[in-house]
């Protein structure tokens, strides 16, 4: 304890020259960073800049190749997350590791190093949740909780260890704006207690708002230490990317034309206890239009995508109509042949097979629509034609890859996503349905993907974008509808849409209620 | 202390290629140790086991006779395993194929014509496929575990054959031995080169089947579908391929080939039905499929290696007087080493001690 007091004036954490190699790639290259007590410190960087690697080394999940970590002035070796927790470093991950079938308290209990009775854990969790403004019922089953509530479990789980440094990995990426505000209040409270926070994010406005200092990484190196409040969003973005990110150009939509994708009274029962059932979804996407579907993750977007894409068939043929024809009883190949194209949320394992090459992955979604080009008689694959098309797509979308035709898993997330989107754009589809087009994708690739979607719609196609990223939807959509608990609101034209309005709908306000609430404010 | 398998970030291409050979080498070493414990000279034993059978023309023919069913079944199983369908019941499909194919010569011995043999082969194929269709349908329709159902059906087939040859199909002129009548001349699968040995056309079927399936797997959309559904079922569904149709397809193909192997064996090598017509070909073929890395061309080589273990077992029994169970032991060791080599290519072993505390490397001066 005395050591802690003596050091109160100094840094809590002092990292020098931390380096990590993966093969020949320097994921982290001599990173220096200090965190003071009671500071919210932002770690900024594109995907692949080395943020996760760095944080994993702090949390004991990876071992550094070189460099030192000083904790309260003492050099330490953190060999496992257990070590990190003992030192007083806690982490809240972006992807939660919770068991749906257990209660919040049971989940917390499982993660404790020293076993404690469930009742005691629940009581302590309730105490913490009240103290830090994180409303949570410890006895609720995780499967019934919203993403925001699940995140609170993770935060409480972390706080139970009484950490002095809390690492938060992209905490707001799954929250509504209102939920995010509440999280910021909690963070302020933690900071007031003298705890430090390492805040990983790519949302620059947020970082400017709550962080005291920022460290910007690019390609594994520290580019700058700065005070984010003195920077502008675009100057921060420039540091992250290295040059100006091209702003996406959008034109006014022309007068409404024919509906190319229609969904009529689509309902679907939940297939398993933790799936969301869809009820009475109506929607039309017109030629030349980009329609966005906002919503917090886990509100039925995945189920909706499966239904629209034809991975799951509908009972009524007219529940889904493509280019004026009933498609509800057509499977995904049938819908593709009608002119639609689909990009699911998960890249590896859904959109692409990880261990197959890019050209095989091209065949994956286009073996039926382009049978004439890619197959000869008896279903023999024309490898040359497929490889040529794959190369064309990689060039068009600027997919950076090692080797001529690497396995999908060898590409970075952003590059694979560019390929997966480009694979569909290459067909110039009349209807394009994309789920989370830029999830986990670096800023440069995201801008390119968004521009490509807008260009597709300008060419007269209908584009439906399901996304959790409100900034993205406001950037590219002509109208935004909100999905909540398997229901879809009426689309709000972009001219009338505001973050508050969409945010309230995401939080579950009824559409008619959203307006007066705003007016009252 | 705890032993863990940790996934390697990347696999060595060199060792992936070498792995079957390393497994063979390790099997030979372990075999030498086994012979040593049996009180035999390991060098002699291995010579009789693995070299001697390759020195005579007639025994090369025997090698082909044993390899034919192993390769036929093995390539069929490769389709199943690549598409993530764990058909363990090839032995039963082999037996039912043999029974279905034997209906004509056994139940209708008077029907003698050149068309009998093609009909028999066809019925063997259909019988094996239909029998494999049972676990396939159960899996596609009800989601049953195909490992259990296909395996259990093996015992059903074995007992059914036993009942047939002791009961309704017993040879009326056979002095009550549990055997059917001998197949007539039109019902016998001919030898390839009758002058030099017993190898019959089953071996040709095996090579043809392997070549065709190799082409299908590596060059056609169907092969792509098989591998895609096996590797990532969700991506397979996204591609528009049906998982349940693939289950049926994979089982039917492997059942058909096992059935063809069965009827080829009885009409080519044995000439009648007996209570035991297979020394475990259907199970050994699982080893063949994996030793051949689920690649039909590799399976040809693997089939020959495993066939040699059968011949070696017989030879060693005669020359040095060890039990023919030694052959089974060899096959078991081979499968063990193949799987172990593959596992170590994908994973490395980490031995970690339980207590790893955060240790300060050095305590700065002034600290208690």
C-alpha cells in the first residue's frame, strides 16, 4: 500500500518501446505511452494500426517481443489476464463473452478468480450498478438483455476486481446515442474516483468530448500524442489515416421511381430461444435509392437479412418481391437470378469461406448467376475465367493482398470486405442488400465501400443498408428506418432525420411518441 | 502442470506434405518395438511383413485384390468426410451391396446370361447406396448423429448376412456349411490377367472411381460444393447450396461405391457369400481415406499401403508365427500416427505450470 501512495504523483502506467512481431509484420513497433491517474486516455487508429495488439499485451493476452511496462513505477511482466487483473488492470471487450442461458450474476461469478457465493456476487453487483449509474438486474437472464445491458455486465464484472486502469475497446459501437451518454456519465464518475481509463475508439467526436489525452497509432507506430480537445475531427482523422479521407459524395435523389425491392408484412418466428422474431415488416426500396436500417445489434437485423436474402424462405410468395415479381418462395440463388445481390454481416464463415482462395470465394456467390461465364459443360469450373474476374474485382476495389490468389483468411478485414462487396458490385445488381457494410473496416476502405454503394444507386439500383453505425447511415442514405425488437419503423427521409430522432427509435420509443418527446425537450 | 494444444498461426506446407510419410515411418518404428516385445527379430519381421509380399507376381495380384475394396470405399468416404458427413458404416454398406448383388446368382441360379454380371454390379451399387441412404435420411430429416446410426447399421448388416447364409440362402448341396452356392460362370467378375494371378476387375473400378472423383472434387462445381459445405456450412448456404441435399448426395455416393466394392469382392475374389466376407475393409478404408489426405489420388496410394498390411499379416503369420491380429495393430498404429501428425501440424503442445504470478522483474529501491 505504501508503494501505491508514494507513487501517487507519478504515472500509473508507463510503457516504453513496446514491440510485437507477427512473422515479419511489426504489429506494434516501439510504442511509448503513459497514462496518469484519473485520466481518460484515447487510443486512436485505423483497423490494423496495432491497437488491439497493444492492448492485448497490456492485458497479458500477448507477450511483447521487446519493451518495458512500468506499473506504478515498477517494471512488471504481465503473462496472463489473471496477472493483469491482480495488478489492477481491467478490460471490457468489444465482443462480449457471456452465456445467454445464465443470469447476469452467474456470468459474473464465472469470471471471478476467487469463487464466491451467487447471492454475495449479486448483492455486490447491485451495489456497484447503483453506485456507478449502470442500471442492471443481476438476476435477469443474459439472453433477455439488450446489448447495452450486456455491456454493463461486462463493466460491472470488470469493476468487481477494483481496477485502477480500465481498458474499454470500442464501447459505444453497440450503443444508441442515449445509451452512450449514460456510459460517459459512468466514465466521468470512475475518473473522479481517480481511476484511469484507456479508451479505444474510432469515433472522433466522442474522443474529443470525453478524453483528456490521445495517442494515435498508424501501422504499429505512435504517430502523435495530443490533446483531442484542441484538435478537430478532421485533423485527428488525418493523423490516423495519413492523408485526407475522401469525403463521400452524395447527390439528391431523383423523384421516386419504381420499387425494386419490396417487403410486405414479413413475419418470422424466432428459430431458437435467443433469436429475435420479426413482425409485420413493410418496406420498399426504389430505383436510385439508398435506404438505411438502423438499430442496436441483436434487434432482428440478422434474421431480417436471412429472410430477405432467401437463406430462409417465406411462407407467402409476396412477402418479398424483387423487381416487381414475387420472390418469397425463391431460395438465395433464385433471388440472385432475379437481379439481387447480398452481403452478410460476417465476412469469414458466411460471406466467404476462410480457407478457400479469393477466386473460389468469387464462385461462392456467383456460380449460378454467372454460370455461363464461369462453368463449362458438366459443371466443370473454368478456372481461368474465374481467376480473371477475381483479379478484375481486386483491382477495381483496390484489394491489397499478398500473392495472386490468397486464401480469404489471409486478407485483412477491410480488404476482404472490399472484395466481398466488389464481388457483388461487379455484377451491377439491380437490388443490393448489405448488412454492416463497414463493420471493423478501416476508414479508407470504409469510404471506398460507401462511395461504391452510392455509385451503384446512382446507376439506378436499389440499395438496402443495414448498419449499427449511425454516422455511416447519415452519410449515405436517402432515408433511414429503425429496427427494434424485430419491428421496423417507417423510413424517415434524410432531410428530416436527426441523431436524436433515430436514437430514440433505436432505444425503443414508438415512432409517434418520438416526435412529441423531442418537441418537449 | 497442464498440457495444452495451441493452434499454430500458420501450418508448415513442407510438413503437411511429409506428414503421411512421417506417420508411416513412425508406424514402422513402433512396429519394430512391438515385434521386439513379441520376441521376434524386428528386422526379419518387418521384412516378411512389408517387403516379401512385394517380391512375387502372384502376391502383387493379391495386393490389388485387397486394395480394390479399400480404394473404392476410401474415395467414397472422402466425399463424405470432406462435406462433414461422418459415415462410419461403410462396412455395412459393403455387406448389403454384396447381398443385393448376389440375389441373381444365389436366388435365381438358372438365369444365366452375359447380362447377369452388369445387373449384379448395378444391384450391388443400388443396395449399398440405399443402405447408406438410411443414416443420410435420418440426419437430413431429424438431425440424428450419423456416426451412431451408420455404425449401428453395420451390425444389422452383418447379422442379416449371417442369417441369410445359415438360413434361406444356404447352399442345398453344401453339407450344411454356412455358405451360399458357388456363383456360376456368368456371375464371376473376371480376372484382369488370368495367366499371372487373381487380381480382378474390381481393381480397375477402384482406379477409375478414384480418377473420376479426383476430377469432380478438383475441377467441378459439385466438388466445390462438397468442400464448401464441409468447410463452412453457413457460407455454403449463402452460396445457395442445400446442406440436406449434400448429406444425401455424399452418403449415396459413398454407399454406392462401398456396395460396388462388396459385390466386386464376392463375385471376383470369393465366388459365394459366407458369414464373413470382409476382414474389416469398411473400417480400414477410414484409415485409407485419412492417410490419403481425403484426396482420391492419395487414397490410391494409401489403399495399396493398407492392403500390404493385410498381406503382411498373413505372411508374417506363416513365416514367423505371429497372430494375424498384428495386422490390425499396424493399422491402428498407422491411423494413430496419421492423426497425431496432422494434429501437430495444426497445433503445438504447450506445457504450462499452474502458478504464473505477476512478478516484478526488479524492485526499485525504496520499496517495501
